[in-house]
């Protein structure tokens, strides 16, 4: 009896041993809106696997509900900006991207307003996070094992450098892959890796004119990125580190880059060993819909439904644009569930219902869903791939045109221009996507590719976070290109040396030939005179 009393606790301790040794202390610095929704799936999974997770957030966050009790801990730092002011910053970004009808002085004014607002926001985050010695000391005392961050949060990688933590970056793409190319040393041959433009049309198959355009875009985006880093960020990095430091210096030290896409989306292209695909990690099998919503869906009969959402950042539209869209939706036989918080359009038809919020993943997984009208955000796009729903894309800003161009190229979507959208355009696009079976076949092919992976994307993301914790980083996956200058990376010094050798040999050869020629000529001339 005495023996048993010792054996059972010992067995229990041995069985729980792996969990104890694998539990880590993770610091998370997320972005806002869909960026947080994506990272939240990783946070929840880490907590489920017995890791301690702390989410660092500022007081003006527009998305993270840090006052609510959760299954992880929040650390909140104060910035001198109200939540509405931060919301205005992001809204100005959207307006600068989407309001292409502005011209001349109005366009410049909109862009200047956006940049000034973001500069102020960045300054406040910098002061509240990195110059807050009490916060930094508290974070150091917490002895975190790793930092998972989204680069959309200003100076996030500088926090990792300050704390000396191994780090993973969660990213879809930066401007024309500039951050990945210039900081992560990701190869991007412009001959077949298209850059990203606001209204992009380039794919991985380009003719001469398109390759010329692509090269010029790469040069322009590289120059813009470098200037932006010099004037907007590098001064902060130098100030905190006490020596000349750039954003790329610290960004390039990321142990793992978690890329929020996969080969169902990407064009084939070279990647590095520390770049890992986790696209669609937030996707799940559909759950039952709320009763009232399910009744509306079932009332569609054989025609089915269309799901419509322009994402979490776009709350409403102009009255004219809303009426244009509502009129088009009223002309199709399907029932439409539209996530929209603006004023009710005058042209809203009985087949369309407005919702402040919709269970998008569950609706896309419903067997009656025929099409998805989307702005092209990565989260919604992957939910459509996961469930095999063809799309009508209305891109608004950032990576959305590029995302939907990928889907259009792969035959799974029709693209429309937001600022040129007419009722007939949207109606015809929906009719084409729903009635032409090629779109359904294409998206199902992408869905099969997405599901045919050796490891689920969420498991992949968590594995690499745990891998970095276990190994105190992943420096063995970091390419030596980080230690080379730009001319060494492109072997321009080697090319210059070889050209010098060729020039020298050519010079000696020419001089030798000239000398022999002159000597021969003298002999011939002397012989002729003698004769």
C-alpha cells in the first residue's frame, strides 16, 4: 500500500514530463484587424498546447479587446493617442488607397494626411513601447523564450533586438516583397517573379515589355523602400541601439518567417529554408449557422446563396456605391448575405440581407454557397480556397489587387475595379462565376492542393515556434547572404576582377600582336630595301 502511494505520483509525473519540458513563454506583438484575427488562431493553439502566452498591446488598439479576460495575458502600454485617433489613422490609409477619384492637390493632400497620421502613430508607439524603461524592465524580468510579431506594428523587430529574443515574423508581403528581398534576402528574379502594384497585371509568365515593366517597378519599389526606411525608421533604431542601425539589420535577424500563403496561391518561385508557408492556418470546418440565418439560407432553394464581405476595415460605403451594389445583387436569383454596417441602400432587394457581422468561414463552408464577393484579404481568400468557393473580387488596397490577380490567373475568380464598378459589371461577374463550371473546378483544384499537405498550416506554425524555443533560435537556417554587401551578393567584385583579367590579357595580346606586326613589317621592309 505504501509502495502504491509512491508509484502513482511518480507515473503521473513521468507522463506529464514532456508537457512540462515543452511548455514555453511566448511574447506576441500582433497587428490590427485581420492581422490579429490570423495571429489569434496561433495564440489559441499555443495556449492549448500548454504554453504561456502574453500579448503586448497599446492603449489605442482598435481591434484587441485587452480589457476582456482571456485565456492568455495582456500587457498594455500607454500611448498618447486615443482609440478614435488610431482608428482615423487606419481609415486615412484606406482612403488614400481607395479614393482614386482624387486628383492633383486633393490627391497629394490625402496622401500627406495619411503619412503624417502614420508618422505620429509610429512616434507614439515608439515612445510608449521602447522608451518606456519600466515596460522594458518588466518584459526582461518575464524571461520570454521567443517573440512572435507582425511587422505592421511599428518597431516590433526592434523590441526583439532590445530584449535579445529569438523571433518569428508573421507576414503576407511587404511592398513588392521589398522587406523579404532586402531584409530577408529572399531571391526574387524579376524575369519571372512579378512585383506588386496597386492595380497589378503581371504574372509569372511575362513577355519582354512586361519584364521591362517588372524590372522598372522593382527598381522604383526598392528606392521607395530604402528612402522610407531611412527617413521613417532608421533614426529610431539608431537611437535605441546606440549605434548606426537600420530596420533591415534587425529584420534580417528573424529566425523564421511565417508566410501567410501556400503553393495553392503562390506562383512557383525560390524560397529560403527559414521561410515557412502557413497560409490558411485560421481555416476550420464549417459549424452550424445561427437558426435565423440558416432559415434564410435554406429559403434560397436550388439557387443557393452568395456571401459578400469587404473585410473588417471597411465599415461602410458611399450611398451611390452602396446603391450600385445593392441593385446588382437584386438582379440575381440567389439569396445574398451582405456584411455591411452603413445606411440601408435605397435599392436593396428582398433577396439581400444586411448583417453587422457574419460567420464567414461557416457560410463559405455551407453546401448552398455558390460564390463569394470579397475585397481579396488573405484571410477571406483562404477560407474560400479551404471550402472551394469561387470568387468575385473587388480589391480595395494593399495586397488585395495582387491576391485577386493570383486567383484570376488560376481561374478561380473574376476581378472588378471598385471605383469603376457599375451594376451590370457586378451582375455579369456573379452570373459568370456561378454558372460557368470552370470557376468551381479551378477553386476545387486549389482546395485539393491546400488540403494535400504533410502538416496542417496551424500545426506548421506552432511547430516552428516551438522549434525556435527548443533551439534558442534557428541561425543554422539563415543564409550567408546577410553577411555580404550588395556588390558581393551579386558577385560584382568577382565580375570586375574577371573583366580586369580579360582586359589585361586582351591588352597584352593586342600589344604583343602589334609588336610582332611592327617587327615583321620592319624585317619585310629591310629585306625589300636590301633586294
